[in-house]
């Protein structure tokens, strides 16, 4: 059986991204691999083995165009309201909390936040399939 281990995004400013993911989601550097033209930084926390891989291309000076193909990264939290408040208090500007219903029942509660490179991140209340 295959096991999901990481997702990769390209970022322009390594430190800005490290600061964002540390404050927003408690992710820290699990490993940093420096090469001649690029650097790979793997971020993780104790909540999951899944990692976020940041790729920093050393000659890149312009922000990446995310285009219309990127969807979002999703993370779950045990207390959505307190996380929303914490991120708001940290000045990270999360969007409003949304309740998503299907067939008259609550399917999910979530909000989106945007990282320094424009990537959308969905933060979901843990429940049902969103563990």
C-alpha cells in the first residue's frame, strides 16, 4: 500500500515561509538539504509523519505564478475557533470560519489562510472524515 509522505511547494523567501509555518501550524525543520542551485526544507510536527517540502530555487527573484491548477493544502485542528483566534492575534489574517452543510447536516467547519507565497491552506475542525 502506498503511504503519503510529503507535499512540495516552491517558495521565494525561505525565512518568511519558515516563520509563517512555525507560527501558523507549529511546523519546524525536520531536515534541510542544500544544493548548488536549490534548497529543500522538510517541515513537520509531532501531530503527523506527513511533511511539507519547501523548495527554494536560489536564482529565483520573482514570485511564482500559482496558475489555476493549484488547489490547497489541508490541515485539521482540535479547536477551530481557538486556532482562528490565535492566527488572527498573530496577524496572519485567516479568512472567516465557514460551515459547510450537505443534506441538511454539518459536513465541515473550516477557514482558509494564505501563506507568504499565495498558497491557500484549509484549516478544518477535526470531525468525521477530517481527522
